C-alpha cells in the first residue's frame, strides 16, 4: 500500500485508529466514549505520519507500519488527556473542544488515558502485528516507544516542566524538558518507522536526529503561537505562558530570534534526510509545514 497524499494519509490513519476502539461491554461504554472523544479531537496526526513516512522511505509498507503508528497516537492522546487534568496543566479546552475531564469527569478521563496507554502496547504486541513486522523489529519498536514515553522520555519531561513552572528556568532546563516531553514521541515515531522499513543503525540515528530537531522546533513554534495566535486559531486559550510567568523560548530570546531558531532546526532536520537513498520529499515538506504553521 503506497499513499502519497496528505488527505489520504490522515484518512488511512484515522480509519485504523477507530478500528481498535470497538466495545461490546455496556458496563464500560463510558470509558470507551471518553477514549474515542479524545482520539476524535482532531490534530495533525504528525506522529503517526512520521511512522508511515520513515517506513516508506526505508522500504517498508503501510500495512506493517499502521498498528505501530496507531499505538504511538494513542500514547500521544493519553498524554494530552493527562496533561489537561487539574493536577497537571489544568486546561479546560483542547483543540477547540472541552477537555476530556470537563466532559467525562476527572476519574473517567484519568482511566481513559490509562486505557489508551495499555491499548498501544496491546496492539504492538498482538500476534498478527508481530508476525507481519517480524519479531525482532516489533520488539525493537515496542522498546523504543516504551523508552521515549516513560520516565526518561515524555513523562520525565512533564516532571521537569512542572518543576520549571515554580522557578525562572534556564535555556538548558527548558531545552531538556522539551527534548523529552515534546520531542520524545516525535523521535520515537521517526525511529520506529525507520526500524520497520529496515534501516541500518546509522540511518536510524539520522531518523532520531530529524525527530529531535523537529521536536524542539515544534515547541518553539508553540511558544511563538501562544503570543501571536488567537484562542480560535489555536483551539485553546493563548497567553497562558505569559500569564503564568512560565519561562519559554520567547521569554528568553524574543519572537524574532525564536523564528530564526525554528528555521535553523528545520534546515538541520532536512539535512539529516540526506542519509537516505530514496525520495524524502514528503518528510521535507512536513518539516517545512510545521515551521510555518499557524496553529
């Protein structure tokens, strides 16, 4: 299966995402409704697209990569549900809709996030997924995602982020936080796709470098948009970083310097693609589109 167009990719991903969310137990309907609510909240599906595109770049096929792409998006979705909780960022809106805990209450939202995390690993370790990918690649992908989303990855980044809110953080502290929290799953997506496509170790390292640059660039753009965008464009309240006196790239360097940093990181990400022999146009275009996004 070879799909080249963005719209088709998103339709392919979303069809697969919802295929795993069926339930025939009435007693847990509310839980599945809560899970579907956040999976259906929209978004760019950037992370699963990275899995597919790096797999394609390295010679893989979509049917093999899709379960892993879905698993990674479930992990991302669970993290957003938990980030919005009162004990974390305490956000009432997500992508222009009420946050999960506003609609389903805090207890159900917490459990929906837990369930999506478990579902991700259930899908990746399913016999049919492992058979198609091959045991070695499947295990390596499962380990990659576990490492990048756990204490030394995304979750660790969230801890640093919460600590940074209590003080005036340095650039190094903000960078470390964002490389883990925002960059963790983006790096995981790129590495998993490369593994599934059959990349060698040097190419996998370049896939991770691409993901690292994109992850930091993505967060810098978020900081810029928190100042320059509107609630309607962004789908959540803007100006919260300034209101909470949070140290960001913009507060450290200003908007003009931050835009320059985004351009430099985007160029670095694109250069990392030179290590691959096949056409990397799709990944170059994704990098450029993220650097110029408005939401």
